[in-house]
C-alpha cells in the first residue's frame, strides 16, 4: 500500500492550469475582461459579431474586418441534408443531446475537420457558431412537425437565430437582447466545459471533438443547466410572497438554489446585472413583472448567503429573459452553448498554440494485490 501523502486538489479548486490571454476574472471584485476589454463595455457597446472577432483574433475589428467576419458567419449557416436527418431521427431527445449529436455528425461532412492550424480552427469555429444556430432551430421546429426555416442573410447572428426559430423577424429590442445574451456567455476562462474542451484538444483531437465535449459538459445543472432549473424553480414558486418559504425549505433540506454561487466569483457575477436590468424592462413591457419579482424575492431570501460569497450568477436572470421571449425551457442551455462556441474555440486555439497533454493523477485508495479467484470458486 502506498503511504506517501499527497496534496489532493479535489475539483481542481484554485489550480492554475496554464496561462491565457482569453479572459481575466477577478472573483473577489466581480470583474470580467475579454482580451482586456471590460464585459460591461462589451455588453453595452458591442455586438456578438465584434466579440467573436475579438476573441478569435485578439483585437477589436475595423469595419472591413468585421464585414468579412459577418459575411463568413452568414455564408456558413447551412448544414448538410444528412445532418437534418440526424436531427429528425433524434428529435425526441433533449435539445442539448440533439445539438451534441448533430455537431458530432457535422464532423463527417467538414472538409477541414483535421485541420488544426490556427486559421483552420478559427474557420471551423465560426462555421460551427453559425451551424449550431441552424441545428437548434431546425430541431425546435422538427419536434413540432414543422420544416426548417432558411436563414435570412440580411439579419445579424442573434436576429437570424430568432427568425429561424419562429419565422418572424424579431424587433430591434428582442434582437439586441439575444445579442447581449450571446456576448455575456461568449467566454469564461477555465470553466468546466472550456476545460473539458481543452482536455480533448490536448490529445490533438480536432475542434469538432472539443466542442462536442464542451456541449456535453455544459449540460449539467451545476454549469449551463442552471438557467433551465432557475425558471422551473420560479414557476414552482409561482408568487413572490412564496419565495422566502421556498428558499428556507430547499436550504433547510441541504439543497441548492439554482443560479446562486460560483466557483470563482465570491462577489456578484458581473454578467448578471445586464440580464437583471433587461429582464425587468422586458417583464414590464410585456405586462409580466411577476417573474423578476419572484427572482428579486429569492435574492432577498438568499441575503444571509452573501457573507459566504454566494451571490447570483449569470444563469439566474438569463432564464427569465428567454421565458419572456417565449422560448421553451429546454432551449436555455443550447442558447448558452451557442454564445460559448467562440470561447470554446479560443480555448482550443490557446491549447494548440503551446500544447501539453492534460493528464492529472488520481490517488489510489483501494485494495492492493488481491488474489485472482476463478469464477467457479467465487461465493
Ligand atoms: N445554494 C445554496 N448553497 C450553496 C449554493 C447554492 N446555489 N452554492 C454553493 N452553496 C454552498 C454549498 O452548499 C457549500 O456549503 P457547505 O460548505 O456548507 O457544504 C458551499 O456553498 C460551497 O459549495 P461548493 O459546491 O463546494 O462550491 P463550488 O465553488 O464548488 O460551487 C457551484 C460552485 C457548483 C456553481 C455551486 O455554487 C452551485 O451548485 N450552484 C448552483 C448551480 C448553479 O447555479 N450553477 C451555475 C454556475 S454558473 C455557470 O456555470 C455558468
């Protein structure tokens, strides 16, 4: 039996995996920068297309560079007929399972699949950003027995996503809301899904494989799945006056309130305020203020947890926005995935730039050197 003692870092808490130029996160201050730019400036002044360029190329684009990226995104919104068939065959599954399966299937039709050069990875990352939107919308419609809607090349990425879902061009406010949501979700350091993507890339597998890994990892309720859980919770609460009792019940049973807490942020997640303000305005505009009121009441009920560094995270208000936009709850995580594709791509680019196989150790604590007993002799 090994007797050497080791320092275990369960959950890799507080472990720096590598250096990065992607994003800076100060969990104590609640500060987030993408490539040096504050998330507040990007959310208020930028567009998802600009942010995608910033993440993939390292600086904000000039007009010509932005136009080129926009044209690339627009020209890659189609998916092969075979992938529509995959979507149809799997349409009864959760949209995250369908997205993961369809992105995996896309690898078989992408001529660049094995191209791990920086240009190849960027090209595929942009293509997958566009194609993932098409997949999510085609599945949304297929499960209602409706045909897919062809993309509208005059629309931005966010507006076209809503258009391909509903067949109606969204108004400016809705398109902006979706755009901001994509910006806020675009990149976030070594979060679980990006880390998982980096592990896949570290074996020198390709971007499709890494993004399939990312999608699979994002699905869980401790990560991207929280937005779906938050809105289910709000529906269950039903009335702001019931929020406190609900929180007491869950916390008393050692449960967790979804949309609170974060591995890195011990202050409020800086992304949350943009979604809170927008959720409030949208709820008022639509005459449905009760959802934000329920969420506000939950924030109040969780006040004692602030001293322990447990605040709202990005997922807390995201769900209420999607809900008010009449988007079904099981699409909340795919929408997060859609925003995150540039971030996953950047993480893979960084991993490839200075690759090292990511392969930690597990400290063995099981029995040693047992005698093998033939099956006939076992009790
Ligand atoms: N509600 C109640 N208690 C909580 C919550 C919560 N949402 N989050 C953490 N805690 C408590 C834990 O019970 C634990 O208490 P204990 O020390 O008494 O046992 C303590 O805070 C530390 O929790 P850990 O899980 O060890 O902390 P970690 O940093 O690993 O947790 C996590 C991060 C998983 C996100 C956690 O806060 C959580 O489960 N939140 C709810 C799910 C959620 O909202 N996930 C989305 C995260 S954001 C994103 O992925 C985009």
